[in-house]
C-alpha cells in the first residue's frame, strides 16, 4: 500500500531534457512526473524524511535511470517522423541492401524480400521517397521504379537524447517549497 508522500528530487539540477521540438517541451513535465512516480513506487525501500513535520522521500539515481530508459523508448516512438510500418519497411530495405552504397532495387525486389503486398509496398516506398529516405533513380508511366538506399539518410531518427540534452527547468526551487505528488 502506497502512502501519499511528497517526493523531492535532489538531482533536478543535473537532469537534462531535449527541447528542440515543441513536442519535447510538452513532454518535459511528463518526464519529471515519471521520475516522481517511480520514486513513489519505491517508497518502502526509502527512508521517510521530514521537513517542518511534513514527510517526504527523495528520488534516487536509479529512479532517474529507470525514467530515462522508459522515456527513451517512448520518445523514440512518438518523435519518429515515420509511421511504424514505414519504419519497419525501411529497416527491411536496410537488411536487404546490407548497407551497400549505390545499390539499386525495384518494388518487386522489396516485395519478394519483405513478403508484403504490392499496395503496402507502393504506399510505404512512396512515403520513403517523399521523405527522402530513398532516392528514385527511374520510374514513371510504364517504367519500372528503381530506388537507391542511402544508409546515411535512413539512419537518421528523431528521438530522446537522455542525459545529453540541455538542462531542465526545475519543478521545485533548490530550497523552495515542496510540490505534492
């Protein structure tokens, strides 16, 4: 049974959070709340401290590490500029071409390798071409489409940078009042 306790993060000045996209700035409070929630879940493994008679627990570095791992996966998925199925096809194309620069392939080659239907392949290849993950070498009315895979472009991916981003804003001043969970 969890008790309603305040949570204090003594490491808040060391935390970082990427803020290059508006979406990331919106998720900043979610990150801080996640850290507090993880600490609250471990309240029975932590000593209860008191500040002016108010009980609280402190965040441990392990709580921050757990939150970073969770946020990395969540942010990677939510910030990816490709839908999941399109990303999966890009990964399959990377496997198919084995990273060979200048390797050209057709829709038929991708269909045979991926085992997907013609419509799925067309939709996702068009999306990858439009977003410049693939380079169309040839194609048009009555012609075979040939694509080139550029591993440098395909490897780019928006995402969470964890401890390498800019400093976060604090939810509590260094000596300021406690914020309830």
